[in-house]
C-alpha cells in the first residue's frame, strides 16, 4: 500500500542521502524540492531564475513558487509511496499540502524527523560534494568518492554547492530554526512525528530508518 512520507530536519542532516537509499530499497518516488530547484536553475527556466537568488542567499523561495514546483513534480499523490524531502519547510507549506491532499481524502502518513546538533551540520555541509550531472552526494570525511573529486556513478567532476559556504550555512540554519522547526510540533500534535538520531554514522541511521519502516 502506498504512503506519503516526509523527511524533516535541518540542512545537512542526511535527508537526501537516506532518501536515495530508501528509494532504491522500496521503489518510492523521491521528491527533493531542492534538487528540482537546482535543475531549474541549471536549465535557466523562469522558476530557476527566480529561485537562484533565494537559494544562493540560503533563504526559502516564496510560497507560490515552491507550491508550483511541488505540484508539478507530484501531480498525483494517490499512487505508490511518495517521499517528500525538503518539503514542507514552513507551516504555510504544510497547510497548503494538507489542503491539497484533503481534496483526495489523503494525508501525510509519517514525518521522519532527523535530529542533529548544529555543529554536526556545519561540519557535514563543509565537506559535502555533489555530482552536478546525476545528483549523487558525497562527503570528504564520511562518504568520499572512490576516485578523488569524481562521481562514482557517472565519472563527472564533483562540485561544492554555492550554498554550502559558511555564511550561507549559517543563514540556512537560522531559517531552519525560525521557519521550519515549528513543523516539529505541528506534526507531533497530529501524531505523525517519528524522530531519529541523525548524528550517528550513515549505517546506523539507515538501520534506525529500517526499524521504523519494517524494511
Ligand atoms: P540533507 O539532504 O539533509 O541536506 P545530505 O544527505 O546532503 O543532507 O547530507 C549532508 C552531507 O553529510 C553529505 O555530504 C553526506 O554525504 C553527509 N552525510 C549524510 N548522512 C551522514 C551521516 N549519517 N554521517 C555522516 N555524514 C553523513
Ligand atoms: P535543499 O537542497 O533541501 O538544501 O534546498 C536548497 C534550497 O532550495 C533551500 O535553501 C531553499 O532556498 C530552496 N528550497 C528547497 N525546498 C524548499 C521549500 N520547501 N521551500 C522554500 N525553499 C525551498
């Protein structure tokens, strides 16, 4: 049976890493609004042009833009398991999602909260490397590529994200605590929240996720 899952947590908590693994394991449809926006920036679409300014500064893109992006990426929430990574990020977004799902008698089933201290986030993001071609994510310390600087999957030269510079990381953490963290109580009050300790190593976080997903 299908499910609607949300991965919630600060930038750098490991949501994308775990979401890729979960998708491979289960065949879930993985939607990272950050990935969709980065593709739009690369393609220089209107959305991409608007979004780039916000993304580079570590700010959230405006509500109407992100809703268009999400609902275009997922026109139908009723088939298969859908894993939302990086959405919702504000209570307004969560309410818009609830409204959209409600029309089809659907709701978010579970929200996995990735708990991790800010210091660990700063460390992880400072070492993050991204494949600009296939989107694979690496880390200089915890998940290095086999060949230095090159993607294991497609061989493309890896890059650092513009928003993984120190000023941007600080801003994104502030945005998380100001605008996104209220979603913790929003989803806890609705009985949806499942916290996991995301500060552990990748294998350990995977097994926590396995335990809560009956994988
Ligand atoms: P998010 O999608 O939450 O922003 P990512 O999945 O991109 O986070 O992970 C951020 C960085 O931390 C990446 O460089 C990734 O390789 C690394 N990483 C992810 N999970 C772990 C973990 N459990 N332990 C150590 N490093 C991790
Ligand atoms: P991420 O890849 O999840 O770290 O997202 C990268 C950037 O994309 C964020 O810093 C925001 O600028 C933008 N973004 C991604 N998802 C959202 C969202 N749900 N709401 C607003 N902005 C978003």
